[in-house]
């Protein structure tokens, strides 16, 4: 059974930093592209970032470019999102999602809540 | 950037009746490989989103055949032939062709 477990969320002041982790199990992690998706509770979904299987390709939504860094450790079956210079609008639940193929996200974690507030 | 627009925002359906959700994109989602990368998700109350349909009309593993998808180019539709109580939640379309990837705003389905 595929499992994705996010951690690392919390309350942080504007301008602060957080690193999210996503521990994967139940599938060959190194064989799949991975994504981060944000959701303000009760609102819509926003794609944040994506990484290919070996980490050589990364993509970001414009609002986080230069501030967020996605990475992965295939030996540890873990995906990361380093978040710097956090803003109020970065607040939300961050989901880790496995990419089945062509950006159809077939498994999602339970999410970790990031709150940026002074 | 590609904007995805879903209608209606809200659906209230009697069990056993059909339901339909529209999703329109501002750019064609037809790839040069001949495939169209439009996907549908359902987020049940208190849960993470789950994949329902990929590539317009292909049902993901375990998805009942009462769910179907159609459309091409920029106009797409998700249909539920006979709504059941377990179908409640928010439905999102998503385009998987152009970066940044983008989702529709969601359609909330409730049971009458």
C-alpha cells in the first residue's frame, strides 16, 4: 500500500523558514516524479513544486521561485520542501503527491499545516 | 498561465440521479503525442484529494464505472450516472500539460 507521510509544518513568522518532509513507502520511490500541492483549508488546490526521479528537473509555481527548494533523497525514500522568506500567502496545508504519469497525482499524503503569521 | 474554470460551484443531487460538472481551460490541453492531459479529483470531507479520472476519461484503479469523463481541447465534463451518498465532496479538475500546473476552483457536491 502506498503511503506518503508529511511532517515539518508549524507556525512561523513572516520571513521565517521551514523544511517539510514527505516519507514515502509502498512503492519504488526513485521511479516516480513527486509534487507538493498547497490548500488553504476549505479552499482550492494550488500546485507548488515538482521534481523528477533523479532530482535533475525541478519546477515551481512563480510565487515561490527563489524562495522554495524541492529536493529528494531516494536512498531515504523522502521528498523535501525547503521554504524560505515565508509570506502570509504561503499559509496552508501542504500535500505531498505521487505523480502517476503526466501529472496525474495518484497518491496524496494527509498533509502538513503551515501557518505564516506574526 | 492556464486558468481552469469549473461550473457549477455547487451541486445538490438526489441519490440515483445524474450529475455533471464542466471544466474549461484557457489553453488547449491536447499534447503533440495525441493525448489530452486533463485529470479529475475528488476530495471527500476531511480527506486528501483522490484521483478519479486521468487523461480526460480513464478511470483510476477502483473508481466505479458510474464516473465518466469526456471532452477535448479546452472543454471537459465529468459525469456521474447515478449519484450515491459516498460521492459527496469537492470535485477538482486539473490540467497536466502546461507549467505551472493548475486546478479548477472546485465543485461541491451534496446529497439532497
